[in-house]
């Protein structure tokens, strides 16, 4: 059907990304997934393989090249771009990498995936987003606004930069009819969690971890007509961790 809506989602293979694929799939959207991994045949959604783009977002040249591949699959219209891919490198034994001990190459890698890729993709797919009156959602993090016991300095600062980028993009894309928002998850039950998270959970007002599907619901809201007058905002999804 020609009126089927399309979303491009990075970091689709697990956690929040996986839940987001399922949420949009349940609404009948075509989901183009982008991740470092090749398509996993165990993924339970239809048309998954032909709608998958294997892309290493840490390599800006490959990210720019992938835009042509994405364009060839979306017929001139893109209803949503969700920049969910993120990397959070750790030191030996899972140690937190600080500003004092993070290698410059790691800073570069983290910023390429977490910060530069979202702006490269949004700019590269600008015409298609404009044609559909689409929406962009950037996945930031609670660690973008405070020092966290596990998240490293490069990850945290890249997420803070992505929050500022969301504001700039909302300003620039708004006159073109494209909305740009962010969601900032807190402690969500995914593979990225570190041992010791249970201590943080005991301090949260809601006293529990978030579930990936709860984050996917917020992404869905920001890409749907229900949020048609919302742009330039960052929604905290953290069980009250920010209060």
C-alpha cells in the first residue's frame, strides 16, 4: 500500500531499538533498521532483511554513503527518523572512563556514533522528511545532565551535545514542517546496564527499572499526530530520577 508510513531507526537490534521496531510495526509502519550487525533472521518482524541497512555509524564516510542506500529504499518520503544508536565504552573490568583516562580515539568514536551520525542522517534525509512532514527523535540520556556512576565522560558529553543539537535542529527544521524532539531515558532494563544499577533503582521515586517498551511508547508519541505541536523538547523517561 502506497500510503504506508516509513521510519528509519538506528541501533535497532536490541533493547529500546528492538522495542521501537515492534511498536511501529504494530501500527503498520514499514521499519528500516540500521545497525552495525547484519540482519538477524531470528528477528520476528516481516520484511526485516530487505529493510535492514548494515552501517557502522562510527565511520562518517560510511554513514554518508549509507544515506544513498536509505534513499533508494524510501521512495522520496520519510515519516520518522529515530536516532537511537549509542555506544558507551568501558575501561578494563567495566571501569568508568573519565575525562582523565579516555583515549582521544574513543572520544572520536563515541561522538561519531552518538552525535555526528544523527545530524548527518537528518541532513542527508532532509528532502524526504520534508516531503512527509516527518519527525525526528534523538535518544539522549539522563547522563547528559549529571555525572553518573557508570556512564563515561565521552558518552555523557555526547548525549548533552545531542540534547543541544535537538534544540538547534528543531529551530532549523521547524519552518520546513519537520518536528525534532528528544527522549532522555534513565535506568532502562537493557544490555547497557552495569552491575550496581539496583542501588540506583532503590533511590528512584518509582522504585523500579524502566522497560524498553515504555520508552518505545514515548518515541511513538513523538512521531505520531498526537504530538503535532511539540518540537524542540526533551522528554525525561526515568521514573522520577531527575527530580
